[in-house]
C-alpha cells in the first residue's frame, strides 16, 4: 500500500500547522531568518523496524523545499541503536522548526512497524495472519495501517464502508426484534452489495455455528478462550474465515494462532503503541 504524495503532504501540512512551525518563536528569536545551514542526521536510539521515511522527508521539505534529504535505509529495514536513518542538509532554522513534527510521525510509524513485527514473529509457523483494527489515531489512519504492513502484518477494514462488521451493539439491537445470529447474517446479506463481505462478532460456539451456517464470510470469535476457538475451528463450515479478537497480547498470541484461526486482530498495534526512540543530531555548517 504505497502512500500517495498528496496524502502525505496534507498530513504533514496539518501537523506543521498544529505545531505553528511557521511561527516558531524560539527559532525566530535566536536564528531568525539567517541563511545558516545545518547538516543533521536522524538516528535510531533503540532497535526496531523503520517506517515513515517518506513522511519525514516531506516534513523537512515543507519548510525548506531546497533541503537535501538522503535516506540511508528504506521502510521495513531493521535498525539498531546508532543506525543512521537519513541525512538532512538545508536551512538550519527550517530543520529546527520541522524537527518535532518529523520525529513525531517517524517515531509513531516506526513504533507500529516494530510492534507488528514482534507479533508476526511470535506466530511464525502457523497459518494465522496478524491484522490491525480501526483503533487508529484520528487523521493518521493510512499512516498507521501502512506501518502495520511495513511490519509484516495485514490490514483489516480501512473504514466503515469496506466491510459489514456486525458487532455486539448491532446484534443487541436486532435481537430485541427477535432475530437470531443467523437471521442477522441473512438480513445483512440480503441488503448488502454483492461485492462486500459480511463479518459478525460472536461470543460462544453455538452463535459461531449459527453464523457460519447462515453464510457469514468471517466470524469474529470475541474474547473466547483458546479451547473455545479450537472448537469453533473444528466445527467450521464452508469457506468461512475465523478471526480471534479481544485481549490479545504477545504472551498469548502464539497459543491463539495454534488453535487454527485464520486472522488475529490486535488493537494494540495502533491504539497504544510505544514510539520508537529516534533523535535528530544537528550540526551547523
């Protein structure tokens, strides 16, 4: 999933505006509009997977279109403490004003890629796929999901329009009308475009079986124990995919993958991921 330059520039412009980068009081009061130039390096301070080099480049170029940005790595590359990610040469004031925005985006994206890679490595040898959720930072969804792909994971739906995902509150509303899980799936199928998949969340084995028999494309096994997930896999019907979701962490994910589920969705990948520690080493020429 390549990131379009138009999208990246829009995200960067909004972030720079939020930080008042064009009215940087500190830089204006010290360096001012000096033509001083600087040579700077983006340096990793901890091990991980890098993601967001294009975004960092666009951030520095937004304030100095003539800046030289030389990447030494590509997205998806591993880094160790001291790894030189990229070199930026350009107007010193512009580099300083862009620094925090560039680092915020690069650190978040690399943190997501790094955590995703840990989950992917934890389930190696199984048939399961690690995917993200819609628990992303508002305005940064494409960056977040791109970073998951960079770390070796997969993307769940991008937006509400991409898949019919019938969750507990939808189900509660329909069950008040006397509908079963199977009835809900069949109604969704009758009302849905032919090209869209239908997924439904269930919390027990009978509901999982009902959903599969009704023709759900994906059944989400929500907060089930590994034993219950294994039972659902054994009773799978048709081509229905089974997704594990809820309270999944690096300690439990391999046991869950070994139940035979197809998909494991992990909200942690984007909703509370730690940033990868990256700094800007700055030297005036």
